[in-house]
């Protein structure tokens, strides 16, 4: 097994995750099988209970693992299926060591950070790296490891103004020590360290500065890790004299200094690595340059075509994203990526209008009149509306109003999880004349509980208590748009009220195996009005967009009829098999479909991630 460790220095947010994913893409394009591991030094067991404002979205894996959003990048870029064990946290490591201590596995030894915690980290990496993630038999060839946080900075405190080396965070130290030991454990030729650093330009002098990277590498070496390759982030391509200076002071060959400058979309990053022969530098360190006597060369034809196609898009499609975390785009990262995959596939440049749901509510007329006016202007100017998942009652009334507007004005609508539930609530209130209709999440005493708590959930614990992971959904109507186009939740539509809803005109076209859990709703009379209980965004890929997102983009851009033609191969080039429902007629089966890039436009402005 070969290992590539990706670390970051100077500042956070440099794009280590995208860099690690892109390295994986290039190595995979060289014919190697690749897996990935993300190390998050925080004390949480997983990302499940974190606020999106704290850490961006929680990405959910097929096995139900709630993990860091970088694992979503890995899955989308590499088209692989990871497990919860591919995300290592301090909480998981300490929990495992403590459980072993309680069982007596350490035979009375005093448990210490070194060697017990550091050994656990190394053992975890070796164990998980051997698991295949591409659907094939046998272990992968290369494991790309991303270490969260920054390494080699200087920090200052009120009692020490001389500056001390920073490993990013205090909790990062055991991982850095463990990885230093790990490089010796696996031996030369099996471990390559790629350090991502910043080369800023000061506007006053206008020249690229190498000092921050020099300090970062010096700190990294002081912690026992020496970079084999420097990946330098910058706004513009690095000048040759800057590369030479970095090589001299960081002790890295010029050929191993890779420049990751700003690009129009992140599909270009693997191409940047290829064009600068990064694969040769990495493969040389790992002693994997040749297949027989033939040098490995990355085959990135599809990536090149996709990046070029994206840059050439002219016609736009405008989607209103109605939610309560609109101040941080990473809160809805997978939704944005799925929208982007679909828009590129349909030949449209994506424009996302961020609409804070609380600003749509009637109370905002008096409290924030300008924000209320702006929110409604953005909503009414959109060609499609998407209400993503979420929890809590803040902004829910605004989401209900957004669903109502889409329903009454024949505007294409896609509701995900909570977005489906609020569409059901609106239908109950407006069409079925049940003004008190609500979810028991927001009103436990409602007389018309159209959305109720799932029995699998817990009302006392928040972590890992939801219905998580990949599951089958069975279509109960084959002529609906959802079936032609082709979980992550605590609350569900009340099955006792389903007959009343269907009598009033709302179709429940997708259900689980039992037929009691409603998974997909549709309004047959509407251009495109679909709500789903599951999260299709987690299964979207750049080359295989989610069918439901394709449907939304197609409907918003006037291409839905073409997309729904049997001859169209955009929806699903590899049709899924049909599964029988026990004791019932055979229906179409729906398995949440297979999850990338930046370059989407928000309120008319480009966003780079």
C-alpha cells in the first residue's frame, strides 16, 4: 500500500480537500485504484451534531456515516463509496482506546498519548486503507490522506509574545506525531507528503511573497514531517524566480513545486496537476512510475471536455435556494454541486439566488421590510425553486410560503426532506382547508399532524439517531415524472393522512418497502413539483447528475419534455434494475442515484471554493 499525505499551512481554507481529491483523480487516471481518508482533529465523534455555520454541511455516506464535507468531494471527484471509518476524528480515536482499556486489552499498562493514541491512529489508517471503495475486489493501490487544520504557523498568546509553533490546533499534535511515525513504519517509497501552502501578493509591492511558505515548511520539519512536494496556492501563476526561491529555502526540487492558481472552475485542478507533471513527482516518490517499462500517463479526456464545456456556457438558469443557512454556501455544498452537475449536463450556466426563508415571512414586513422585499423579488425572479433539508422551526413559515408560491404559479419546485414536508403542510392548509396542519416537530399539539416523528429517531439524543444511509424506494406510479427521471431524516409524512392527500390531488408516487413511509410526492397537474424524503444530492456525480436535479434544471430551462423522452440518455445512461415489492405488483424501483465543482453563480456573482 502506498500513502499520499496532504497537509496545509499558513491559513485555512486553501483547498486541501480539492487538492487531495484532484491528486486522487490524477492517480486514478494513471490506472491506479485510489481510496481516501480525512483526519479531523476535533473532539466530536463525527460531524452529525455540528452546526452548518461551524463546519459546513454534514455529508452522509451510504453506510449512514455523518462525516466532513471533504468526503463528499472525494466521492464526487473519484466516483467511489466511502464508509464512516474513512473519516477519523479525535473523538473516535480516544473512544476506541478507552474501550480497549476498559476491556483490559492493554494488560494493565498506563495509557498514554504516545504510544497508545498514536498507535491507534496508525493502525486505523492501515486497516481502512485496505478496504476497496470502487466496487472491485482486493485492496486499493494508493490511499490519499488529508490532515485537517494548518501546520507550521506561528501563534501568539497574551503570556508569550515570542511566538510558538502551531500544529493548527492542540488536538492536532497526536495526529502529526502519529503520521511522522507512520512514514517510518511504511518505509521509503511508500509515503509521499504534499504540503499545500499560500504564496500571497501584497498589493503595495505587487510581488509574490514566499516567506509564509518558508515559515510553514520550517514548522512542518520541526514537527518531524518533511514535504516531498509543495502545492502553492496563488491568485496568478507562480513566476519562475519564485519557484527557484521556494526550492532553495524549502529544500524541494523545482520539479516538485506545483502551482495551484485560481481557475474558472475546480474541474481544472486535476488538469493543472497533469500539465505540471505532478503525477510524475508523486509516482517517483512512491516508486510507481512505470507499468512494466511504460511510464504511467493520466487519461483525463472526460475531465478536459467537462471543464471546457463549463467555461463555454452562456445561457443561464436561475434557481432560488430557500433556506436558513444562506449566509454560508458550504451549508448546502452537495446541493449546489448537484445543481451544477445538472446545469452543465443541460447546457446552462447556473445562477443561484440565495433567499433567507425568514425574510419571506409576514413578520419580516415590519421587522426587516427591505429584506422582505428583496427576498420576494429574488423568489419571483427565479425560474426554479429549491427548498433543501434542515431542522428547527426558524424560517419554516417562509419555506411554506415559497412552496405555495411555486405551486400556485407553476414554477418548477424541488423539495428535499424538510422541503418535501413543508410542501405537504402547504397542500394540507391551502387545498385541504386544514389551517392548523403542521409537523409535530414545530407544533407537537397540532390537530392535523401531517408530518410526524419517525420511530427510529430519538428525542433525547442528537448524534446518529436518524434514519441514515442508502435505501430503496419503490415507485407506485410508473407514469409520474419522478419514475421517468429515474436518507437522512427524523420526521415523515403521516401515513394515516395519505388517502386524504391523494383524494385532494397530491400523489405519493414513491414509498419504502413497507408502503407506510412516503418517500416521493408529486403534483401531476404541475409543470414540475416534486418532493423527496431522501437526499439525492449526496449521490450526484459530475458525469452522472442526479435525475431529480436534472428534472428541476430541465423544467426551469424549458427542456423537460426533451429530457423525459425515452431516447434521452442524459437522465440515466445505465438504467437500474426493477425490484419486486412483496405481495404486490412489480413497480419501478428507485435507489438514490449516484454526487462537484464550483463555478456556480450566486445572486449574479461567481463563487470560488
